[in-house]
């Protein structure tokens, strides 16, 4: 068996005006005659260097170690050039230029901190403060606010042009996930560019003009009533407290302090790779075991690993895939292909809004968060003899959409709300701080039984391509009867990993196992139907990329021939989720991914079907097997075609 | 409806034989057409005064991406307060404008012309569509224009929706594309990356009319009028405290006083030149010339008689900018609002000298740090009025400190 990577071309997802997308090096040929190798000389504050033609002043300065302050600029987003904080003096130009937006196409002399520049920047910050309402110490972004930092950096010691003393706008807390406070908005439009360019959702856009400019939803409707997919990517890129997640920590504290409640927390893979950032650690330092100790100290009765239910998801979703293949290839029944993953609630709502016709393609398997909730309030309750009504399930997630997901009305298979509260990584960090704990100093401890076995297959759910890799580790072993280690070095299915927007992989199945694992033997008689089949797989992250794949499927392109596609709403997968520490950038996400893959490599069990807790669950509780009657009731769900047209 | 002409002087346009400019252009190479325009020293009549020949050269030289095409856009979003000369041109000399656009298309290698018409000029559209239809019927538009093989050019009209900022060429292009009318970052410039990302020339209505005249006569002829740095003739929209408001043609370089004498505004206290975004000139400076090297203007002249309260004048302009800023960049969005508040404080006698100095400092920041010409020029009126009429303004009420 070999894995053929045919990487897709998807790269630029920006719908920004062509003129606002920096053309890095694109002009190096043709018009660039005279500039050898497309290089151009930039002299910044007296230091000269050659940069590729089209490099912005900001990038050129950064490469020289010269820092230019910014606000509307974000490394994930197209250029805006609207805040004017990054203005610099360019020799020969009457006006100052926005360093973030100015491409260097001819030799240039730049001065980054002349009196004129410093005064203009100071005025810009003074003006922003004259429109900004809020006391820093009552703000969710206190000490992590770019406006606050700029004010400090420029030595703002009074409100030169006044400031807002009363709130002018209502706070929109209609959404389960994202709260908007327009009083704190500085109109940098990072949320708009995120929502339109990175996610292609378009729930947020600027409306009105001049001092009436607002970031608005469609017809100014509450966020909870528009096409917002709750991904929270806008929160991660908001420089101030204008956007934040709906905080559940007060409810969680109340449950912890209620002696009649048994409070269990499941922790997803990505928060442990990111939470250290909230405690001053560099990105990519895993805090898994310190966090376990801290959670117990904070008062949680049990600390479980979402990896358990991630593995459970793989068994259910993998079985569903094999059944779809069997139905299509053997029984010749009409089956929706490709099968889409369903663990990212942002992605699921995206599909429900924009492509409801593809709901049959979504795996009916619940996400790991919801599977865990259902299992805790049934199996775990039985096993421990605790009345499920006294159990409070909390989910630590890197995600704001998980808050919406746990409130979906259909998520009550246990007879109770399966997951009571979703906490983001940021909220948990706050709770840990409130408890007086400095996380990095905590001694290490393991997860609680019975759901404590750490598996690599579960942990990589946090990274883009992780669900696909975990599914393949299980499906390939079941189908071929061979150890994945014999097919891929160290069982690392590298072709599906990485940060490209879309990946496409073909896996020819050249030989099959003569036997079928007892767990699913009642579903499939043998694997002969897969012999000679080339599995076509794809991975897409960021809903703008998801849209590209879905449009390709609609048009009957190569992705329509796929069997299985992993979709993640957030760039980089869950590790880049909307509940993760702020800020985010490609470098930060890469560091978190490394932490996740390191944990996978260090895990004893790296395949979902070898997770002993999962094996035991099927033996003791889900006795009719994956996709069986009990599992269908507890672990599978249905979806709501929402459409994109709002009343 | 027959619009009443506000023409107060004969226009040079009247002496140009119809289509003679286009005919002359059709007999020339593209390079020669642009050379003729460059030789005329024609500079943009919208106000910014960019040399038209240079603009065309850049667009003509711009590489078109595969499958792409170039565009000629006529900026008829005449929105500067006090300007109405483009309305007169479009009403009475539409052929000349379309002729100019066709010449521009020929010169830069564009097949598509778009007239971006101010929303309030909707009533002109049937008339303009009629002119276009007539030109198509006469093969002055369409395939192989006027028999020149391979030169296809047609013009469509797209309406604006009343935003002042859409007169800024990149905001205009955003609006043409169906987006919010907000200025883009420059560079890249429209001649390289304009409408639909394609090389685009955006010229003012009057500029294009003069293009046709220059091709009909010659660059040399045009240059013989005006001053060394400001060639040719210019239309002026005159309004305010004068006995004969209307549209006038003068060669550039005319002094403010000469103009005032012609329009019946001799006793004026001040003149606003260039509209809300222009400068307020006091009587002591009426000997200055209206020309790119002295006082540049797109043609708006507003006369203020001796009885005018200059703070009210300034307030009127600032209210306009607080209404019309696109709201995108900080200096313009928040800066104009703070300036207007400052004027209101002055009205109430609550503005300290210290705060006034802060506001004048803010004006300088707005001039250099705003993203587009709107915010860069919006403090001009405030600054020039406070400079020239400080005694009047400070004397009208008691100053707080």
C-alpha cells in the first residue's frame, strides 16, 4: 500500500479587493526589469537591505528587527490599512504611508519614528480612545488588549480628545457562543475580514459610515439569529474586548461549590497545547498533566480525557464509513458519498446554513464532546451508581462553537442535557488563576479512570488532519489486518498532516485481511469488496476552504469522487480554535501542533480500537456494537437544514 | 424636463467641430495620441491635477493579465459642495465627453468605458443613454469604431448612490464593483490595478471633454492658454454671495479678484476655493492665482459676503465631512468628529486656546495620516478659516481661558 499525495492548489482564500492583497514578489518578472532577481533596496531608519519586490514596509522593517506598531494588521488576514497606527514617513511623499499596506516596488527610504510619525500615531491612538468605551479593569481583555498596549507604548497619560463615559450600544449576548460589545470596537475590521475572507461566512460586515460606522450583522439582527457558525475566529483576532466568548465559568464554579453535584470535566486535546500561553509560557508547551492536578485542586470531582470519546468517535464514524462503502460497493444501495466528519460544530453549522443539501453526507456520529456527555450520564452513572441528575458534565474545549453544540436541543440522549457547560481554554485559565494556581508550577498527575487512557489517536484530533489520521490508523488495520506501523513509519500518516488549506490523498488498498474483527463481524462478512479500491480522502480546514471543496463537489470535480473528507471550521484545526488563547498566528498554531504530535508520539496506545476503555465500553454497555441500536440512540445525532436566508 | 443652463460665459467647447477630435485620434498611433495629450500639459480637472498624459502612459504600458482587459472610467460623481460644472457639461456637451472617453480607450487599449454618474444626476441618464444610442448608431461606439479596424469601444452608465467619497477614484472603483464605497490602499494605483483588478484610467468629466478638444486642435493650442504649470482653460462653478452665480470658463492663472469682478462678487470677505475640501481665501489674498502652482481647485468657488459668520461657514463644512467620511480610517472618521465638536465648543465659548492648538495639531495629522484625499483635505477649511478669521471667531464670544 502506498499513499499518494496530490496536494491541492487551494491557497489564497481572500475575497479582499485585489488591490489590498499584497502581491509578494509577483511582479518580479516582466515589469520588474532592472531589478535583478526581483529584489529592491529599502533603507529603513538608515539601514539598507534588499527585499523581494512587493514586500511591505512593515515586513521589510520586521526582517531588520525594526518594530512598527500595528492594530488593524493581522498575519492571517489581508491588508486593510485602516487604523493608521503603522504610518511611517517615506522620503519624497507628502503624506505618511501605512507600513502594513505599502508594497515596496522601487528603491525607498523610510523613517519609522520621526516627530511627525510619532505625533500622528499618538493622535491616532488618542482618537481611538475618544471613541472607545470601557474601563480596562472590568474588561475580559485586560492585560491582553492591543489598544491598551498601544496606549501604554505611546505614553498616553490623558484623554487628549476626550473619551466616552457612558456605553452607547447594547451588548449582543443572543448567541450561545459569541458576545459582541460594540462599545469597545475600534473598527479595525479584523472580525469582518476573518468572517468574510478566512471563513467565507459573512455574518459580520461594516455598515453605516463616518461616525455611524458599525460592525453589523444582516439587518442588525442579533448574532444568535444570523448565519454565524460560532467558530469564534473573530474573537481570536479582535484586538480589544469587543468580541468574546460567552463565559460559563460562573455556572461551573456554582456546580463545583454545590455539594450535591458530581462535577466531571473532560479535556480536549488542544487546550492542553495552548493553555500555557495564558500563563506566560511560549506556545507549544503542553500542560496536560499539570492541568489535571490544577483541575482537581480547583474542585472538579473527576478529570477525564476527551481522547476517550475521540477514539469512540473513530470507531463509530469509521464503522459508518465502512458500512457506507459496503452498501455502495456490494449492496449497490444509494449512499451519500463522500462522508463528511461531524466533530467540528462550526463546520456542522456552516453546512447546515450554506449547503443543507449535503446533510446526508455528514457522519451521524456525534462529536467527541457530545459522545462523552452521553456516556457519562448513562454508562458512567450506572457504573458509579451516581444519579445522572446529580452529575454535571463540563467540557474544556478550544472552541466557542462547542457552547452552541451542547445547547442543541437534540443533545439529550441520556435523558438529561448531555454536556452541561462548555469552557474555553481562556475561561479555564481564568478559573485556574482565580483558584490561586500558577499552572506551570503544578505537579503532574494522570487522568481519572475509567476514561483516562491517553491515546495518540485521540490527541491528534486537535490538529488538522488528525481525525483523518486517527480514522485511517483504525480503518487500515481492520481492513488490511496489518499493523499501521508496517504501512507508515511509526504509524505517522504524514500525508494527511500539515497546514495547507486543503489536502487530497489517495490510498490504494492492495490487499485485505482474511478475517473481520469480531466487533464489527456482524456488519461486514469480509473485506473482499475493498480489494483494489483506491480510497480517496481529503482534509480541509477553515470554512473558506470547506466552501472550495463543497463547490468542487457540486461541480462534480475530484473531491466529489472522495470517500471521506475531514472538515474543520478553524484554520489549523482545533488547535487554532476560537476558544484558544489570544493572539493566534501561523507560528503559534504550528507550535501547538508540534505539542500535539509530540504527545501522540509519546502515547503508549496510538490507535482508537486499542483504547482499553473503548473496548470495555463496547463489551459492557454498547453490546450491539458500533452503529448498533444503543450507540445510535446515544452516540449518533441528526442535523437541521437551516439555509442562509434569514427572515 | 429641460434643464436650464447655468452657463455664464461662452465655452471653448462651442468652437470645436463635433467628432473632429476623435477623427484626428483615429488617424494617429496610440503613442502619438498620448504624446499629444502630454504635450498639452493637461492636468486632471477633478481637482487633484494629475497630468493626464502620464496617467494614460502608465495605463497604456500596464500589462493585462491573461483574459483581462483595460477600462476607461469617467468620474461623473460630481459631489464637491459648490460644484456643478460637470452637470452642465453632461447636459450640453455629452458628446464631447464620450468622444474623450473613446479617445482614451483608443490610447490605452481599452474596449470598455464606464460613466460613473452621481446618484443625484439620475434625471440625466435618459438623455445620456440617448446620446450613447445615437453614437452607437453612427458607429462612433461599438465594433470597429468609425471604421478603424480592430478598435472596439462601448460605454455603459453606472449610477452612484450619493456618497461623496465615491468621487475618490479607488472608492469609485469599489462602488463600481458592487462593494462599499471605500478608498483602497495606494499603491497599487488604478492604472495598474483598477476596476476588477485591471488597468483602469479614471478621468473627470471635464478632463475628457478637454481631451477631445486637444485632439481636435492640438496640444500646443491648449498649452498656449493658462500659465506655465497650469495649461489651458478651466470651468468654474460659482455660487454664494455674488450677483451672477453660474458656470464660467477662464484660463487657469486667473486671479481671485478677476474672477470675483466677473461674477459680481467684488465686495466679498472671503472665497472658498475648491469646495469643502478646498481653502478659504481672505480678501487680503485675492490677488492670488487660481492655478495648480498657487490655489488648486476642481472648480468650486463659493463667495462669502461681508455679513457671513465664518465660524458658521467652518461648521457647515465640518458637518459635511462628519456626514461624508467613509468611516474606514481613524484620522478621518474620528478626527472630523472632534473638529466639529471643537467648532461647537468655539460657538459656546468653551474652547480653550490650548485645546484649539491640540485641534490644529490634529488637523496636521489628518492631512498626512488619513487614508485618502477626503481625510487629507477635510481639515483645510477649518485650518484656513481659523488662520484668517481667528480674531472674528475668538471675538464673537468670550473665550474660556
